[in-house]
C-alpha cells in the first residue's frame, strides 16, 4: 500500500491487517503521513518515495495486490504551489505503474477522486464522464488516472481506478474541513467558511470507502473505473451547522472568508456499477459524524501537535 500511513491508506491497512492479510506499507512520511495511524497493526513498513524507481523495483515484486493511496491531496496547498502535486500524483503514479508492470503484479488499484470531473450542476457523474479538473490538485490526479489507464490499455496492466467523494473519520489530518472545524471548535477557535457556503459535497465514511476499494481489488475488472459514492450530499453551510451542533457551538463561531480560487460548486457520483458487485455503505452520516467528533474530542494528543503553529 503506497501512502499507507495517511488517512485513508491507514484505515485500509487496518482493515486488511484485522482480516489477517499480510501488508507492506510504503510511505514517504510527509506532513500528512503519520506512523501513529498504524499503531497496533501488523505490517511491514518501508520509508520511501513513490517516485523512487529503484526502491519500487525492490519492494513491489512478490505482492499480490498493489493499492496506490500516495498523493498530495489538499486543494489549497495545490493552489499555493502545484509542483509537488504533479510530481507525486503524476510522476509517482507512472513510476509505480512501471514497477508493477515489471514485477508482473496480478492486481493494481489506483485510488482517485471525484474532483477530476470538475463541477456538476445536477445529476451525478457516470464513470465515462469527461475529465474537466479545475484545480492543480484535481488536474494532477486526473493525470495520474490517465497514466494508469494508459498502462492498462497499452501494456495490459491489470489496474482498476476508484473515484470517491469527500471522506471523513478518525485520524484525518486537521487541514481538511471536518477535522479542522471540529478541532477549532474544541479549542474555542472560529471556523472559516468559504464564500456563500453553498458548495455541495458528497460525504462518505472512510471505512465505507475502504470497503469499496477492497471490493474493486478483489472483484473489479482490469482497466475499469468504479465510483464509490457517499451517503450524504450537503452544502458547506449545512455541514457547518451540523458540526456546530455536535460541538455545542453557535454561529458566532463562524468566520466568513473569501471563496477559494476555482472552487467547484458541486460533486456527485453514480456508483451503480460498484453496487452491482455487491457494495453497500454501512455507516450513515449522522452516526459516522457523531463518532468522528467524539474521536477528536477524546484524542487531543493525536491532533494537537499537528496544529501547533497553525493560524
């Protein structure tokens, strides 16, 4: 698992380790990679860069499945500087695909995002929707997806691509909206709401996302794309209201800030293709959000050091 010490990757590692699967984690341990996310799991850890072809040539052979979670993923950071996003999300994906091809890896999964499609006013995207990314982050992810697909078509590499909406749950780095808002409110700090707050996102618990990825790894068709849709489509205003209520705070704790450049208005995925394989999300948004807020309230020792020095 590349990027296995990050938020989504570590939950996937936990799920596999709990099932008795032998897991190797490759992670560069950038700011969002945290070895503590893997505490208590049985795994082999390799500290390294997905762009390091020599390292991948040593690590990849002998594995039945390779899942690529490694990515620079924060839109705001990509707006400030895109180079790291292109390097990791495009060059890193190509380097990994080549290593998998050279090693004859039986199954590969490229984990991606709904943001590669841009913005949709109504309805939901199917897997054959055109790519129209609008941020450096989503453009880099789209580039990586196209590289993965090219390896499937050109070389017959057995790679499938998954695309998912906004994830939430424990251990998410506190720059993302839910942990940022929750930890700010727990510290008595205001939360920043972009623009008019009308941007719509589709929310999925990280454990449901991981279940979808595992199903694709086990039963997905090589060369195919699979959507993993969320369980709650909310405007940012609606999400903010729920987080305020969960933390016992009022709207006077909200600070309106200028909208983000190129801010996509709405995302929505049609996941009928994955559901045909037997996928059903298990965690409703209300229960999942309550459990997530409770986790951050009970684990300040995990997130407080990550927020030191942030404004």
